[in-house]
C-alpha cells in the first residue's frame, strides 16, 4: 500500500471529501492532493504530518499500518513462491493451475 492509498483510506473512513481532509486547501491544494492519492505526486513529510495532525491520525498508527501492509504483501509473495516450488517438485500440474486463480 502506498502513502496516497492509505491517506485515501483514512479520508473515506472519516467520511470526508478531499476538500475537508486537506483543511479547505490550507495544507496542500486539492489538485495536488488528488494526485497524491493517485500516486502521481509525492507528498512532503511536513505536509503529511500536517494532514495527519489535522485529521487526528496518530503518526505512529499511520506508519505502522503502512509497514504492516508491506509485510503482509511480502509474506503473500513468499507463500506463493513456496507453493510454486512445492507444486513443481511434486510434478503436480493441477496444483500449478490452482495457483493462477
């Protein structure tokens, strides 16, 4: 998960539109923020911290969620690789086909 995706998730969970989430453009412009959510722009640390504070999102919580999602993705890839190797060595074509679903 990216910073933009996680910010969007928080914004939606708080029931806010982008304008309200960015304090009516006081932190960053709405067009800029829209691109942050779409991962087309990067956000500065200062602006990110300001957004988190303004929306009462603990910084530690935000970054722990960001990192935990990366850990989860890494574990899923690792599990998939292990299943592929197992299917290969078992010469189990049905198991290999099952991995693509």
